[in-house]
């Protein structure tokens, strides 16, 4: 199947074409980021995000099909993000996908945004096979999930407040870094002195697999306010914060692997592109005799490729939606139906 994937859950418009034929895979993908649009406001403005998706989505569909060397009539299915996300943004993608599917007389399937992230590493060479543990770590989510099979997910732990990516962004803003702050803070941490500032590894001093980053954010704020606020101090605090988040995630991942009896860890989501997190988790898994699996950095942030791939798996399993346009801004991944067929 050649499947068009559409992602419009927040502030990236993503489109891709995935072909399930042996040796084909991802034929083309494109992402348009709204960072410049929202920078003036210091965060995502939902109505502006929806309007920008309306402007950018169809041109991206045409561009991606052209890069794949396909005409619309060559498609065998359409996949779209139906949640979780901003309701207006989701409706733009869902409405466009349903209209395309109706016009082309092909099936369409609603994809869970976080399942898309979770399955993204399976598009790489030597993909992991379930069962494994997944760390979903992004601006909106920090979750540990036991993956028994594709479509069979069990939540092991999640954040009780800020997600890891959200903590990066908010901490950066506290220290005066421009929007979006997370990548800026990570870049600044590269120049920081290890150990100059040491912050708590929250909730690692007790059993359990849940996360909490709000207290860590407060620690950083106090350290910044009480410092000389020089550029080197800013970099040192950024390094201390990043080390605390990375260590916390690694400790919890180790516990999750033990709890699930697994030696394979899949990491997905925007924070999965963080260089220090990748190195730490790869080292931890290697020491345990297992492996850590990541998508390429360009597929860590929101993108259409992960939606096309996840949708292709479900379309090949015979799953599709009726013609109505529905989205689910809040959607528990554990409620997803399992696949009824073998994945490509």
C-alpha cells in the first residue's frame, strides 16, 4: 500500500508517503514548522496554528506527492492524526484527509499521535520487535509504555505535571532564552561546566515509574535568580538542568525495563533528539546487554512519516474509518484496537 500521512496536531504541518512494498518504505516527507509564527507570543496560539495548517497543508501534499513521483490516484490510503492535540488543528488534517480519501475512493484511518511517535523507530534499519519498553518524551508527553505487540500498550508511568520537553521550554524561558526554548537550552548546555550546578533527580529516591519536573524547574529558577546571571553561569545552569532530566529519564527507563522483563528500549518524541539523552540511554542499555532504538532526529519531532507508517500498519490490518470527520483531542493510547494482521 502507498499511504499518504497527514500530521496537524499542533504547530507542525507534516505530510509523507509510505509504501509497504518490500524495499520501498518512506518515499517522501515534508514538514513546515510554525515556530516563527508563534515566537512573537512565546508559545503556540491555537487559532493561529489552525489557520496556518489551512494555508500550508494542500501545498505540502502536492509537494510531497511530486517528490515521491506519484499522482493522487496512485495512493491506496490516507492516514491522519486524530488526537491527541489541538482540536482546531486536528480538524484541519482530518477534514483534508477524509476529503482526499472520499475523492480518491480509498480508505482513511485515524492515527493516535503518540502511537505514531512510538512506531517511528520501526522505520529504521534493523527495527526492534515487540515486546519492548517505549519512552515517549516530548513537549506534551512523558510516558513509559510496555509494548506487548503493535496496538497492545500498557502504561507503566507518566509525568504528574510538566512533560520533559515542556520543562525544557519553561526553564529556558525563566532564564530569558528565546522561543522555542528547549533546543536553545540544550545548545547552551553544550558550553556548560559539568557539575557546576547539581539539581535533584526528582522522584528517583522512591519506587515507581512516574515523573515530576515542576520542582526541578523551581530549583533552576532559584539558582538563576541567586546567581550573577553571566553567560557562563547561564550555560552552567543549563548543563545542570539537562543532566538532571537525562539522569532522571535514564533511571526510570532502567526500572521500566526491569519491571517489563525487557532488554529493548525504544525512545521517541521531540526530546528523543537530545544528544546527551541518546548517549546516556545507549550506554545504559549496552551495559544491560540490550539496545536503545531511536528514530533519525528528523523523525523525532512531529512529522507526517510516522503517521503514514502507523496508518499503513492499520490499513493493512483492515482497519479504517467511516466517512465522518471526527477527532479526539484527549485520547488514551491504551484504548486503541490491536492489529489483526502481520505488520509490513
